[in-house]
C-alpha cells in the first residue's frame, strides 16, 4: 500500500513538472493571458542560467501592452529610475538579491508626532499614480539569491500586494524569477509559505524556441546550423568555475563576436563566450565554409545556374554548413525566399532529408508566417514528395 502511494506520488510529481515546463514562447502566451485579468496570481518563473528569463518577462509585458498607446509621467513629477515604460505599461525590475527589507518598507519620517514610512521611489504603489502607468509588472528578479530576511519582506507584497502601509497599484501584477536550485547559484531556499504564494512555472531549454527568437534577430546563421547539428550544445553547464559555458545568452554573445571579426575567426573571443570545448567544435564547423565541396555561389545555386554540393548523411556537417549559407542569403535578400524553398524541395536533399527539412522549416522564422505560406504554396507537391508531408 505504502509502495503504491509512493509510486503514485512520484507519477503525479512527474506529471506536474511536465505540465509546468514551458518554452519561452509558451510562457509568454500563458502569462499574457493571466495578466489580462486584474486578479492575476503572482507568478514565479524558474529555469536554467542563460535562458533569458528577464527578457521573457519584458516580452510578456510588451505583448499585453497596447502598441498604439503610450504613457508619460507628468512634467513636475520626479521620474523613477527603475521604471521601464513599454507602450502603455510599466515594468519595474527589482534585483531583490541586492535589496534590504527597508528598500521595500521605506524609511521612517520622524518630523511629525506620528511616524510615517516614506514611500520607496521604485515601488508602484497607491499614491504614486502620477509616477507610474496604471498597469504594469513588478518584477522580483533573483528571488532565491536574496537573503532570508529579504525574502520575508516579500511575503505580504506577494500575497497581500502590500508592504507595510504601501499598497501596490491595482493594475500591477507580480512576477518573480529565480535560477534552478541545483545550479550552485548561491541560492537560499524559499520557505513553504512564500513558495505557496506563487503560481510556479519553469522554462525549459528548447532549441526550437531559441531559433524562433534568434533567426529573426539576425543571430549568425552558422550558429543556428551548428546547433541544429549539435542540439546538446545549446546549453551545457561546466564544472570549471573559471570557464564560460554555452547557453542561449552566451550564444547571442558569440554571434556579436563573429560580427565584430567578420574577416577572421576569433577563436579566443568565441571561447570566452561559450567555453573552450564547445568553441573548438564550433570553430572547426566554421572552417567548413572553406571546404572544396562548398566552394559554390549560393545565389547561383538557388537560381538553378550552378550545381549544388552532394548532400549525404555520411557528411552531415557539410550539409548543415550549407543550410547556414542559404539562411544568410535569404536574410540578405528576402526576395530569395521562394527560390530557397524551391531548392529545399528539390532532389538535391534526397539523401539528407532531415537536414533539408530542418533548413526549410527554419526559413519560416525569417518572415511572417502568411508570407512564408504563400511562398511555400507553389512547392507543396514537391515538398510532399521530398519529405513525405508538410512541415
């Protein structure tokens, strides 16, 4: 009986974890729906280092805001340095690991006969309507890295939407974020009462979600191709505290480095971003651009005026490297989208179908989906023949 209960408990825990593990875009959509209700519960977002939790919260605020509206404080009102205005919404990012309880409660004013607590300048509370938009998000970042006393100060703020005499503006939601406890991030465990105040969601590392963000943001196509070939390299922690390691955030930094060193391969700078082990593999992948099999003009290939390299699963690295060149060609000249789709649906990929299918699917992140669908429509039949179905 006890064994069955333990098994059922473990099964339920596994089911719960899988239910609350979301990609970044899934969280943005779900949190956006919650935030449209003024009774939105406080949200705790956890995940591995470098997944972009702070950016996810910012994008969520942007998605629920009114893009045709804007908010500005009144002229005679001092601005709040912690406030970021996103259209008609506000975002106050508080790194609670750097705060003390008095930063939320404020300091006492002893000038009168009654002690009053002066409102902290960064809190969007009642009485501060002239300094903050009517709606927004109070973001408590690095919550588990805050000292226990600071976590305790967040109790009433999270549950009762107030800290001492200061009450949060009605239109503001609370989102907190933290790293996973097993990442050696110098964290302090949250007490059960504080944990129970939140709706918990965990961001999972997803290559598809990273590509959905990275490709339209001009992240180097060679990075996307390398990660398609080596998905495990998207996020790999290291035991060496003196080395960097690959995460979505550090791959973005590596892309910036590649842009700075266009005419050379900055091995040391790349290794400083993603760690020496991953950088060695990635730099070897970059060298494929000079391979004899790939010395062909991509634009000529797409127009059918040059013969493409032979793509096989025996040399998948060459095929992946060529997908990067196709993506780059479409990035530089969006009018090549239709010819790129046609090339991916050609017999050139019959011996490397999975690579061709992935390269074709990645193109949909370069343009709005309706535009991609229109460009794909003339090639539907050849797409079915080549890949046995649609994307």
